[in-house]
């Protein structure tokens, strides 16, 4: 069995963002040479997320509105966590959207269902963040 590891780096210009990282994960898979196995993609920061969904801009706006209703950014003093940083809402949003995805690899391709894509969700941006891509298989 082979193993391949790659880090993707992000620094968004906005506090919150949704970025389709499927092409970057597919490039890592091609670099790995692995034809059959599993691909793990996980956020390496507690205020960011990796998830699978449809690449549709209306849905991304829906995520933003829904998450903001669940855990509004402001007022900052509504959260016990806030003090040193004002990012409690980002921690909560990450908890809802998830930390990682695992996708099967078949014949050197990510084994997606219809419309599935991998996204990086940023909830406390404008600083350096990482995503780990770990691929294992043959």
C-alpha cells in the first residue's frame, strides 16, 4: 500500500468564503499515482471546514444565510468564548459543516455521486490556513 500527503494553503480576502477545492484534490490524486484507495481531505484549523456538496452559487448563499442565523457573528459579546479573538461563531459554524471528507478512489479518479464536489469553508479568514490531503491505496 502507498501513502501520499499534500497540504493546500489558503488565505481568504474575506472572513467567510466557500471555495471549490475539487481540482486541487484531483491534482494531488494524480500526483500520488494511487489508482484505488481512499482520499481524506481535512481542515487543519478549528475555524474552517471541508465538506461535499453541489457547486451552485445560490446554495452557497443559502449556507451563508443559514449559518449566520444559527451562529451570528455579532454581537461578539453574546459568546462566552470571545475575548482574545472574536471568532466563537466560526467555531460553531465549523462544528455544523464538518472537519473532513473521505472519498473513494477508483481507477485513479475520485468516486463522486452526481453533482458532488469538495469545498473548503472558511469562517474566520484573512489569515493563513491549511487543508490536508492524505491518499492511501494501491
